C-alpha cells in the first residue's frame, strides 16, 4: 500500500502541459490517492470540467476540486489562489491516515519511478527530517551537486512533507513578504522552530515545462 497522498493544484494558465502531466501522474500514482485542485476564475473558464474529462482518460478514479475563487485585494490574487489550493490539499491529506504528503505542481514532470526513489531517499534521511524536495527549477536548484543535501527552502514543485510537519504548520501567505509563497513560508516556520530539517535530493530530477527555450509558456491568469 502506498504511503503517499498526492496533491496538485493547477489553473487554466497551465493548460498547455495538462496531457503530459496527468499522463505521468497516472503512471506514477500506483494506489496513492490523488487530489487535484483547480483555482481558475470560473467566470472565465470552465476548467474543472475539462480537467475531469482529461483525468478520466489519463488518471481515472480521481476527483477535481474547485476552490472558492474570490477577487483578492491589493493585487495578490496569485498568492491567495496558491494558499487556498494548498490549504485544501492539506485538509484532504489530514483526513487520511497516510504518513507523507507529496505535492507536485502541474508544470513539473517527475520521473516515472518517483515514489520508489522517494522511498529510497527517505530511508537514508535522519529521523528529524521534515521536508524533502526534488530538483526541477533551473536557476534556483543547484544542478552541480548530487546526492542528499540539507537546505533552508524546498520549493513545492515536487516535494514530500511528513505528516507531523503538515499537522503542525499551515500553508500560508503573509503581507510581511509578498515575494514569498506558501512553500517558502512553511519552510520559514519549520526553520524557525528547529524541530524538523529540510533536504533536497539532487539525484531526483524532474522536467520543468515552465519555459520553452527563453519563452514562458504559461498564460495570463
């Protein structure tokens, strides 16, 4: 039986990579439950219905959830979309009894044997590990390294959170720093309390479909 609860949140702006992402999700999930959250403005696109049809073909027996979309003030719509989406996934995860939450963003294509690789890496981690990230973001991640390295910030594109961390810390945003998204804040909170440690496995590398050459592929929100 799988130990992973898989969550992903997406938006119509990432429609360009849906087929590739959900095909891979169907390949790797094994018997892991999957929650997909759509945070698209429903007045612009009926994206949830499209996703449901696509997942029926590529990743069956899963449900697309639509978060309550609202017009955020102060031009921070994207931050609040991500916070609400990650929080809904957290809520669904905590209603399960699984030990690990795996977040995978919909423009990140993990290796097909991701869960096996994660099992191997987690077995090597110290008992106080809390978050384990994989590599995907050129320009942020250090691709010159190999193996497991401790870090202060694991991006949420393909990341495992142990249950105790998710129980203790919410996904949040804050006006203290609008450059930080929920993945940064949960790492900040973990680092501040110094109960759990954060690692990246530089040998688990994913494809990032954010750019094609130098052109950004995602559409405006």
